[in-house]
C-alpha cells in the first residue's frame, strides 16, 4: 500500500461505517431508495480507494473515487433535505467528504505524469 494512501483508506473506512449506521436508521420508506443508493455509493468509494492503494494503476480508481465523492455529496444533501439526517450529521458527512475529496485530488496530482 502506498504510504500516502493509508490515511485516506482509514478516513473513508471510518466514514463508511458512520454512514452505514446512519442509513440503518432511515425510515423504511427511504431506506431502500435513498439509503440503498448512499450505501452502494459509499461502499463503491471505499472499494475505489482500496483499489488505488493496492494496485499500480492508480489513476482510474482515483478518478472513479472523485466521481463517487461528488455523487455522495448530493445524496447526503438529499438525505438532509428529506430530514433523514440532522444538520449536524450532514455537516459532519460534508466535512469528511470534502476532506476525502481534497486528499484524493492531491493523490492524483502527485502521480507521475505518465501514470495519468
């Protein structure tokens, strides 16, 4: 695993666990629509980050991770607007997603030019 990836892998893992626990508490009417979409995208993000950490071809998994982070930003916002998440929970998730986005972007920029 690349050393620069270890903190990002851990942060995304921690956010994934947090998100899954929150989605578990969504009302049934949203758990299988918005909740499933958030859960699937969060798990896909975790997979993309782990793939980038353990593979030599890192550009595509990191690009995918950035798309997934952007998707999650809107899904989490939707959950807040539907009152499935409190403002504090939304703020926490948004902050963690922004941090993951910055770290992912920085990691992509640090790749050698021929790896992009």
